[in-house]
C-alpha cells in the first residue's frame, strides 16, 4: 500500500513515536492525516480519529472515505476521549492543543486510560505541567524531541506505562542542573529557595531529556524564551510598584539561569 499523505515535521515526529501495531486513538485529528499515514505505512492496526469541531470532523471523514479506509479508521465527532469505548485503543495521540487541555482530556476518562499503554503528546504551552502531572501519576517518559515547523519550535513527548524514565529518575537531572548552575546562585546572591524554585521551573519547562540532548533547536528555544522574558521586563518597567520590582528581579534571575543552561550546550 502506498502512502497518500505527506506529514509536516511536527506530525512526522508524532508518527515516529507511535508503537508498531498500535490501536490508535487520535484526538483532535483534524484531517485524519496522522492515522491515514500510519495505517498506509503499515505502522498501526487500526485507529479511531476524533474531533470536536464540525469542519475538521467532516474533513477527516472525507479523507478516510476517499481512500476507502472506513473499515480501519473510524472517524467520530465528539469531545476528547468521550466517543471512545473501553478497550478499543491502546495508544493515544494528542497534538496541536494546549497542554492543560490535554491533561483535562486524558483525566476525564480513567476507564479508557486503564487500557492505554502509550501517550504521544505535542502540547502547545504548559509543557512543564504536562511532564510533571503525568510523571506524578505514574507514567514514564520514554523520549522527547524538539522539532521545527514553519519557524516555530515544538516538543513531542512519548509517555509509557512500562518503558522510560520515572519521576524519581528524572528528578536526578534537576539535581544535576542545580549543581551545574550553582555558580550563578553565588554570583547573583540569590536566595537558595528562589534558586531551587527557578531551576525547577526551567528544567521541567524545557524538559530534562531535551536539556541533555543539547541540540541546535534547543539553542534556538533558549533564544526565544530569553526574548520573551526581556519583553516582560520591558513591560513591567512601566510600573514602579514594589511588587513589580520584585517580579523584575525574579525574571532577571531567570534570564541569568537560562544563560547558564546555554553555556552547557
């Protein structure tokens, strides 16, 4: 069977993390290109493709019907995991939505999650919350990778119930980064509590495995993050309230720590 769709770098990365032979639930499927690609490439057994918006649902239905794949890709209209039946999928993919929305979706159907072995996620925002929430719920982080598409950088994460790093193992990376960044604590005369809190936020925002990967895309992500922090400081300087001054100091320390992360690239 030839592959009839071409995925962009973001969905290509998502596809590469889906285990062979999966019964896939693709949530927020849009045009259903991901399950179509995976089935035509003989990577999955079957899929349920779900979208909560009428336009994407209709597009996905047309794309599947146009390829005569209705028997193996079931397109459904509905919110999150609600259209799924217990036991019919063992892998979930969610891409292109906010991280907190993803967490709300997966937490809404614990009965579905009991039969799911892998989560493939591409959150847009709240990446740290996604990592920490799922790890604290017992999931393991198999891998995570940065990918660039249309001049934006995204992270794709693969969680598993059986494979990968658990929360205890990954917290060791946070300890390592505190040691590596210790000179900044001393140089900037930061409080120990503030230092630990900021390092924690940065490690889980960028991702412990991503930080250890030290790729060119990570350098670009540091640039974007630092630019965002600088814009925040410029906006805050319009106020002279003591509370805002404290916040400016905190963000300045965050910038120093990002530069510290960069030096380990």
